[in-house]
C-alpha cells in the first residue's frame, strides 16, 4: 500500500474514533443528567426501550473503538492491511470501505459460514 493511501486510512480511522468517543461522551452526559421520561406507562416504557437500545448501540460502538485502536496500532507496527488468517493484502478499496477489516473477503466469508454452522 502506498504511503498516501496509508495516511488517508490513518486519518479516516482517527476521525471515526473521535466521532464515536464524542457520541459516548454525549450519551454519558445525558445519562448523568438523568433525563427522566414523564407521562403515562406507555411513555415511560417507550423511554426505557429507547434508553436500552441506546445502551446497546454504545456498547457496539465501544467494540468498534477497540477495533479502530487495534488498526491504528497495526499501522504504527507496519502490519496494517494484511489478512490475519492468510496474510494476503486486503487492498486499499476494501480498507477504504471498512478500515477496521482484519480478514480478506475469502477468509471473512469462511468465518461467517463457520459461524452459521455453530450458531
């Protein structure tokens, strides 16, 4: 991968990371402020459902932040852009679409197929 491409992906990862962390901070602030839903039982239930969905989304975003951190670490180590299974180059277009990708398409498809078998 060319240095300009690597730099572009590095900046993309940093922007995504910052965006996710800002969302997490906003949610934490809202939670601390204790936005209480007032109203009847249906309004309260809807508010609680929304809050639970937000918590699950934040947890998924925390996992994504960890993947971004791992990708940034790989960039600094010089191992970014190679499949963790077979060692093949992932290619710039794949990494541009999914910069935290760690498997080539063939290995990812094999992993998903295996997950379906054991799911």
